[in-house]
DNA sequence: TATTGTACCTAACAAACGTTAGGTTTGCAT
DNA sequence: ATGCAAACCTAACGTTTGTTAGGTACAATA
C-alpha cells in the first residue's frame, strides 16, 4: 500500500496550501516546487501555467462539492432533513479540506475570464441545489422566508466561515458545531414555546 | 467647498479598491499611483512602504468599526435591541465601504507579524462587543445558545458576506436585507406558533 | 540491446516588482 | 525677493517572478 498519489496531485495539494497561505499572486512556483519535492521548472511538465493549477484546483473542488452534496441528499424525505444534511455537509467539507475550499471561495478574482465563467457556473449549480431546498421548505412546510437566494447565501457564508477558525481537537467537534448551526438556522436565538 | 481630501487619503481609498480587486500581493504600486494621480515613486512621500499602506487601511477601518458600533449601541435597552442594531450596522458598514471591509476581513495573512497583532487585537475587541450581547441575551432573555463565540462568528460571517454580492439598486435595500437577517437569526426558518 | 517516452534538472530569459536617490516644482512665511 | 519645506517627478537599482529551452536519468517495450 505505497504512496500512490501522483506528483500532479501532490502539486495540487501543496498549491492549495500555499495559495491559501500567501494568496495566488503572492505564491511563487519555485516555493511550490520545493514543497512538492521537485525543481521549479519541472512543474511545467504537469501543468501548462500557474493559472492552470489554480483553475484545476477550483474546478475540481466545485465538481467534488456538487457530487458529494447530491449524494448526501439521496433519501432525504423532507426539506428539513435536506437542510440538516446540507448544513452538516457544507461545514464538514470546509473543515476537512480547508485549503481547497478557501481557494475556491476566495480566489475567483484571479481566474482568467474563460476559467472564471466555468467555475462560477459550477458554483451557481451548487447554490441552486440549496436554493431549491429553501423554496421547497417554504412551499411545503411554511418556512418563514421571502427570498430563497438571500437565505442560501447566509447559510453558505456562515457555514464556510467555520473553516477560518476551526482547529481539530479544540473543544467542539464538527458534529457539535453543525448541530448548533442547524438549531440557529431552524429555530433562531429567541426562546420558543414548547410545541 | 473644494476637494479637501488629502492625497494620502486618496491613496488609501484607491489602495483599498485595488487590493480588493487584485489582492495585496497582486496589486502594484505603479498602478496604485496612476489611479491616485501621481507617479510611482511619489507614494513614498506619503507612506514608508506598501506594507504600511495595508496596515493603515486595516487599522483605521477596525478603529472606525469599533467606534461606530459602540455609538450605535448607545441607548439600546435590551439585548434584543442591541442585537438588531448590531446586525443592521454590520451589514450596512460592509455594504457602504466594501473595499475597506473586504481588505480588513481577508488580508490579515499579508500583515507582517507586528502589524498582524495590532489589527487582530482590534478585531477581537469588536467581536467581544457582540459576544457580550449574546451572553446577555442568554442570561437575561433566555436565548438558546451555548457558546456565545460560536454564534458571534456566525453572525459576523453571514452579515459581512452581503457585501460580496450586494449591488445598489438591485431589488433589495440594505434595510430589507438587515430585517431579513434579523428575522432569521432571531426566529429561524421554521414557522412559529403565534404567541 | 536499442528505442522511446515520461519525469525530472539546469540555466537562463525578459518582464515586473518594491524601493531609493537626487532633482524639480509649488506655495507660503519672512 | 528670499528661504524653505512639502509634494511630486524621473530614472535607475537589485531582486524576484513566470516561463522556456535543452539536456539527463530511467523504466518499459520491442
């Protein structure tokens, strides 16, 4: 069971970490190569340009997110159950791969126009999945919301933000954080009468 | 009533815009100078380095945020009223000065250690104000929350995120967005029985 | 053994960068 | 008019950057 991770994937992984650390323009390819265990010029055997590394990283991450969220929602019967799974997934995915998700969330401005459009299209597909849950919740369960898009954005930002401060083994588990955020989004802060 | 804005402030303003557009490492001083209406080298008459521009921008913004939030809370009687004003302020401030707030939220990693500590200290002061409101709400009004810090972070990320998509004259006013978010955080999505 | 393609190295390129030194202009106080 | 400091310009510096060309090591194939 040796290390079957290809050099290409090592580069992508290290690139995510380095881009997060310094930002895409602040990261340089010699440092990236060093971390990947090769010389500067050798990166071009695997990628055509620095830009392509960024694009592959973001495009791959967005595809993975869409696929996995879709999987998670299979078998969920009610909008409420779908919402719970979405919140849990979105937090866990961001905490598990904080480098990839951070890049994907924050480096859109550094994509060349063509790549930008592709990644934004996938991001919109992801958002639409959640928007649909919000709309269903309103239609079928009387959720209190006007603009599904507005609440979707709130959910996404709030859950993605966890990865900016979360440290493994630091008091709360991901499951606990997810439960707290599910409670907040479903019931709010103010006390409820018992039903 | 001529243009009394000093060149120094013009540079800071344009820097905020440019840094947001390209990221701190991706922005170059010749371009910044051009936008400020001077030559590249002349920036150094006003600032000692590129780093100092970033620091002044962030430090100034954090001080302003603390001061204004504190003002907004004067006269608020209950935790609920304080929460409402905080949400409204945080959204409005981010939407009004999206360049400055974006830099302050996202460019911490590019501050040199000494500057980093100063800005983080002010950011923590700002967060503590909101945390205190959460704690008070729990103690005095029975709000449903365990970790005030957790909910503070959720609030901050969620409200700050508005500035990433908000466009003036695009359907909703800031006040409407604020009301929606206040409702979400206070009552949640699920329907409530009438009290 | 000869061939071939993949993976990598070395060294260099042109461009862009933050920064600096030294000179010029401008407006104001004396 | 003179002195002077603030505000700005010009031109250059050393370094770093993304990228490329040409070569080497090596395993698989024939």
